């Protein structure tokens, strides 16, 4: 069985070719491009966009090596019936909200974070290709109200290489949930970013590998590119 090893924190991350999936979190126009939900949230778009090219390199290396690829998209059904009420009250326009526009409202790329809208879909650089799994999720974590766990099991996945946006939100929520489910996870530093990278990214990733890997591993991109070559 082919296995790989990359330098990581808190120690080397070993992963099998068969049994590992790359999990690309929410690389959607609404989070990454001007006029989307991220910008309305006050995002530093330059910071999140910096993850696009490294994620593309990681994705291409995984595809070439034969690593399974899963993508997620955050978004609601058009009638918003699947929107957690916590989100409705804080991230859509509701009494007391801090926003003037939010989830479900019409933006420059269609209704924000609504399935089927232009802004909800992946950025052009990171579109899924046939054979890759796309998981649509209503929440931050990719396991809640989705069949991600079952599809990972169906593919025999035990290890997850995790990247995408945002580090502080959907990436780490998903990695923490995956750890509880027994998956050995590694986040890839250059292939993730958030809305306030000066403050959030470093601490978010540090918390993952603190204390002998409380939630999992963190590694740079280059060791993955070298290992998968
Ligand atoms: N920062 C933030 O609100 N992010 C999200 O809503 N979604 C993801 O992190 N993908």
C-alpha cells in the first residue's frame, strides 16, 4: 500500500494514497470575490484570495496522484428552510442584525449563499471535475445536515487533507468535527485563509496542533507537493 509522509506540526503526518481525501472547503465566489457575502462581512478579500493559487496547486497534485477529492459549498435552499435560526438572526437581515444585506438577499452575483445562484458556486480556478464529490452544506461544519460522513465511509476514507476558506470558520469547524469522527486530519497552511489573517489564521491553526495534535496536524503546502509528485 502506498503511503506518504510530510513534515507537519506537532509531528510528521502519514497518509495512505488509498484512504485519503482532499477536502476543499467553500472556495465559492460569495466568499472570495467582490460583491459577495464575505465582502459584506468586512472580509479582507486579498487575504482570502491568496489561498486560491496554493489550493489549485494542491488540488492538481492530488488529482495527479489519484487522491480522492471532495469539495464543499456553504449555502441555503432558495426558501431558506434549512437555514439555522442562529444564522438567520445574525447573518441575514433580521431585527438586531449588524448587516444591511445578508444571506438570501440579492447581491451582484445573485442571491447571496443560495444554492443554484452564480455566487454560490466555486470560483473558476477550483471547479469540481467529474468523479469528485460535491457536498452542499447549510451550516459551517461540513458534517451537519449532509451525507459527507457516509460518502467518506463509502470511499474508504480515513485521512483528510483539509484546505479552503475561511480558516477561522468553516475549515476549523469541519476539521474539529472530522477529528471527533476518527479521521486523521491535516490542514494546509498556504491553502487556507480567512477574513482577518493577521489575527485569526495563525491562532486558528495553532489550536489544531497544540498539545500533541489536539485536533490534528498542520503542514505547509510544499511538502505535500513534493510527496505527491
Ligand atoms: N467567516 C465566515 O463567516 N465564513 C463563513 O460563513 N463560511 C466559511 O467559512 N466558509
